[in-house]
C-alpha cells in the first residue's frame, strides 16, 4: 500500500485549472449563475421600507442572504458530474489510469479543482453583497445585516461543506454514469438536500444561530468526508476502462484477487 | 501526506535512456521482463482470454498478434494493472501482479493505448508535463525535450493537442510513454492510422528503444510490422495459439516445400515425383506449377532438377516456397477447433 501523494494530487489540480482556463464556456457558465443569486439579496437592501426597525428589516434581508448558500450548493454539481465521465468520453482516462496515481489522489484532485473556483466565486459574491450593503444600505438595513454575526458565519462555514457534498454526489454520478447528459441531470439532484437545509433555515424552522451553524457544519463535515471516501472506493479501474464490473476471481492464492479496486 | 511507494521515487535524471531513472532502478536482467502463467480473464459469460502463458526477456520486442476481439488489449490492460485477472499469475517488470503492487508496477511500465487520449485544450508540452508529474519527475523539462526529439515533435511543443493530426497525436502518445523511462513498454497499435513515413519513424523509435534495453510489448494487426520489428511473436485468439520467432513458426507450421515451374504440363508427374525419395508429397494447383513437400530442400533440389531434365521437361524455375508471417497467422487464427468463445 502507498500513501497519499500530494504531488500527484497537485498535478491533477493544476491540470484541471489549465483546462478550465482554456474552456471559456465553462468559466462563463460558472460565473453567470452565482451572479443570478446576487440579484435578490441586493434588491432586498433597497426594498426595505424607510420606516422599518432593525428587527423589521431582518424580515426582508435574512431570507435572500440565506439563499446565497445556493451558490455553492448548486454550482459545482454539474461540473463535478463531468469530471470522470468527461475523461472517459475524451479517451484520456485510460492513459491516466496507467500512471501510478491512486483513485484517492485522482478523486481528491478533481474535487479540489471544482471546489476552488466554487469557493472563490461564492465568497466573491458574498463580498460583493456585503460591499453593496455597506455602500447603499440605510443604517437600519446595514445593522440588520452586519449585526447578525451568526448568519454571516453560517454563510462562510457552510459554503465549502455544502459545495463538498454537491461535488461528491456529482462525482459519484460521474464515476458510474455512461452518458454525460444523464450524469449532469443526476448530478443536479445533488443540490436537493442542501436546498432543503437552506429552506429549513430560510422559513424559520431553525434559526441561523451559532450553535445551529456549528451542528450543521460538523454533520456536513462528517458526511462530506464519508462521501468522498465512498466516491474514491467507487472508482473501479476495471469498470472505468471496460465498462464492465470486475468478475469474481478464481484465484485462491490472493495474487490476483484485488486488482479491481486498485 | 507521504510519498512512500518504493516505485514512486521521483526520478532525478533527465535522460530517457539513463539507467538510473525510476523505471530502471531495480531491474534484474537475469529475470524475464514479463512472466505470464495461465492468465485468464472472464467478463460475465464471455472469456476475453484464457490460460495465456509466455515469457518476455529484457530488451526484447515481443509482438502480440490476433484478430479483433482476440483479447490482446485486455491482456495489455491486465498486465498494466487496469484489469484484474480472473485467474493465473504474472510478473511485470520484476514485480508480481497484485493489488498491492499496482502503483509500483505502473511506475515501471508505460502503456500507449490505441487511441492516444490527449487533453485537447492543453499543449503538447503541458500534456507531457502532466504525466511527468504523475510519474513523480521533479525536473521534467529535459526529459520532455528528449522525448519530443525522439518523436520529432520538438517544433510542435507548444501547439494545442486539439489541433494536431492523428499521426502527430500518436507521436505525442509515444512521447508520453517515455516520461517515466519504463522498463516495459506496452504499445497497442502504435502505427494505426499513420502514413508510411510516420510509421517508419515509429519503427525507428522502437528499434532505438530496443537498443537501449527497453522491453517492448507490441500489439498490432500489421504483420509486416511484426515481422520487421519483433524478436518473437505470440498469436492469440482467446487462447494462445503459438509463441516463437517468426522464422521458427514458419518452419514449425509449414513443411519444407519447393515450387517447380515448367513450360508445359508434365506428362506423368505422379511417377516422376513418386520416384524421388526426398519428396513426401506433391500437388499441382495450376498447369506447369508443382508444389513439392520435401524432407530436405538442399538435398532434394538437385535431384529434382536432374529428374525433370531427364524426363525432358523444360524447367522455368525451382525455388523454395517461402511462407510469410501472414501465412502463419492465417493458418493459426483460422483453425476452427479452438474458435474464440
């Protein structure tokens, strides 16, 4: 057994970043969607009645702000659904699998390459929203936004965890699917659980307090770690190369029995 | 995070031919580069290949021939640790084929699939850089340069792969196999789709690699290519039909035979040829042409000529009936007794 090789992990990340930069349609699609989610929170700043109190202003701004979590929840899933299947369709997967890279290094590298732009864009949109609030919001609205530390912590902490979930599901679909359209459709289903979570917070079933944020963060962290491991385990070289499930081995010596999972 | 694999040590030398690089570190020339024993792969109810056994020596160019669906590519994938065999065993580049040894085996070998599988939005150099990094090369620039020189692609180093012709892409694929200075190189149809000049360059590269001691496992449909390049060939049609040097296979498979051409049809060839002890069999497929199976060509030929002249025949020519590797191949793969499953 060998350990996790960070150089190979970084090689995958670097190559993916190069690939994204050369494919403008991916970059444009990645950028446009988050900006759509920025519209409602910014509009909310301006529609708060001038006579509102801070508490009243919160009723206008909290829901749109929580909706910002949809960016990391929705954005990465379709890109993640293309990661492995895309390599298969381009014929690049087999040469890649003939190198010493392990499935853990490959999956982690691919996941990181989706997570990085997702987080850069998500936090950029958050920053733009806060900048708009700082510049244009009335003092009452500004207080309603900036005094809610827990809400901002929820945004910052949950964003990468929700993104990881979407990426893991998207990649799981990518590993198993044989058709890119099916993969992207199924990958989009990854955003359903985060959307439910966001709705629970948005409609007030749970309030975005520090403790709620912490509990959700820990739960999501545990789920994400497990999900990424499951995806790495699902990445069966034989299935990816041949499209067939590994057949049971007849060997009794243990010599050839477990290659299928390497 | 660690980099603890024995075969995962970053190569520091820059030359693909330098024996101290990653691929050649623990090579033992006394052991064969490949030892395959009873290897079988079954997908569900379909047998890809069955009970395949052979050995390949270090520095040997070994041709692996067979019709479509014979199991050649699956064999390569199995030896390359991409597919688990159903039964049997193998030693690849000195390492037993097993789950635990997958990374180390892949560090010592290179596989070029039939389709090179390049990243179209990356340049030639960027494609090679990626694979150099995956093989753990810390300073890949000179290795890349040498690999590009070896396949005559130095002037296209910064071109995007998506814009290259099939022949050029194939050459990039070959350059990629040089990245880790492999002990064993598996080339799956390396000249497929190449024009004659490009194919010749690939042949020259294979010969150069052979001289450097790289073991090459070549699957091909081009029998002329196999005959020209390979020290030995194996013919697979789900099961292994034969292994040997092309010349030996011809001798094993076909009787010594002489072809005699005469101006006119012989009046009584049966009594003429039947009277010569060295002729074991004969037949005539067309007027004035006789195929004679003989026990010893050098002994039989003068006797036959004398007999023909003595019988008043006008002899146009007499010569050895030479069989090509194609004849061997066709004779073996057309056998119906062991048809592919």
